[in-house]
C-alpha cells in the first residue's frame, strides 16, 4: 500500500517537474507519519499515524523511529518535535528546505541536516531532497522533503527481516544506517553520471553540436552542486564521533568511519568527474576552433586558385572579348583563352599541393 501511495504521489511530482523543469528541488508535500518500533525480538510498523499516536511511543522501550514524509504541514512537524522537546531552531532548520547541511549537538540529542540526491526519472538531471535526522537516546526522527524518492527502503527491509545488526543495536546504529543509505545513493548517482560522461566523450569525438555543449555544461553545474552537498556531509560524519560521542556506542564508531570514507570516495570521484567534464568543454572549443580553421583554410585555397583566373578573365572581359569572338578574328582565340585559364587554375592547385597547403 505504501509503495502504491508513493507511486501516485511521484506521478504528481513528475507533473510538477514538467511545469517547472528548471527547479532542481522537488516541492514539499503534506506530512505522512510512519512509526517503526522494535527490539531484537519484537517489531511494530505503523503508517499514516497521527501526532497523538506518536505520543504513545515516546517512552517505549527499545528503538523508535518516527519517519515523516513531506514538510508542507509545519504543524505536524512542530508537534512531533515538541513531543521530544526539540529546540525551535532545529525545527526551523528541519522545515527550511534550502538549509545548508549542518550538525547541531545538544545534551539529549543531535540534529543532522543534509541533502539526499537522486536522478530524475528521465535521467536528464540531478534532483536533491532536504533530509533532517534527529538522534536521541533510543529514538530517531527523520524528516524528508517529499515522497518522490526514498533511499530508506533497504533500512525498513532490514528492520522487518532482522537483516544485519540493526535490530540488535540501538538508535545510534539506526541513524548510521540511514546516513549510509543516503551516501550509497550518492555513489549510485555518480555511477550514472559517469555513464553520461562516457556518452558525451564519444559524441565529442564524433559529431559535437551546440546542444552537446549545453548538456555538458549543465552536467558540470550538477557536479559542482553535488560536491557542495557531499562536502559538508563528510564534515558532519567526521564530527559525529567527537561531538556526539555520548549518543553513540563505541561499537558504532567504526561504522561512522566507514561511511565517512565512502563520502570521501564520492568526493574524490566528483573531483575527477569535474576535471573530465572541464576537459570535455575544452575539447569542444578546440574542435570548433579546428573546424573553423579548416573552413577558413579551404576558402583561402579557393581564393588563391581563382585569383589569377579572375585577373585573366577581367582583362579578357574589358578589351579582348570582341577580338576573340568576332567573326573576322582567329577562331582559336577563345578556346586558347579558356585553355589558358584552366592551365592557370591547375597550375595554382599543383603549386599549392607541392607546398602541402592542400
């Protein structure tokens, strides 16, 4: 049922994207609240719950994950955050979809704001989504801008099927798992963008067009934006074990280090891709310059060949035409004149070819 709901709302989002294709961020949607409450032995999942239902899970033993899809209902977000005594500034950061990635640590919880990145359905552009995670002692609040894409489904499946160690660990490991899903999707997006770059390389070598230039330039802008999203996330992950050490078990620190390494890997890949795309832009400009020089060279050669012919034709046309064509003149004068013009043209061509200018 949840998947059908997501597909329906994703269709609406596609219509919105078609109306405003230049918008890099999806709009926010009315909030839909889901609850995952579990221990190693027990598990409960509820979808479409109300804020009053959420209140019943505040003191529940084990781990409670409150997942909110959509930020266009600020009252729902504010009331849920109020149940867990979240600072109003953190609530503001959660509702501000243009908020830069950041980490805020308080005595009882830590707030992580970052960007989730994925490709549009047609693969033509990169779309970012605002995500906020708040980690407390035994609970995690997650807020997503909309339901168009969701990289958290593997986490839900792991909780349902007791896959991995998420059911055997605390809320800190759940928070790691959620961030790791976002970073893994960064790498998947980069793989797709690498395929696009390879296609552009082939097109640049075969038949580049102005449309190719615009597409490569747009891809370069997306890579730069992707780097702006991933760079602060690595800083957040590096700071977490140090600034929020009381909220993470020592056994979770190696996992945080691993996802930080994955983020560094993504940044290295982004830097390489940015250099390649810059090289493609330079290749296009060099190709256009070479083509222009080739055209100018051909035009110059044609002008050089026809220059003596123009001179001879001009002389004949001014004063000698009737002498060559009149009935009382020598009947071979015109054919010899045309033969001379042809010889002059061929001679000019052979001379240019001997100089290797042709």
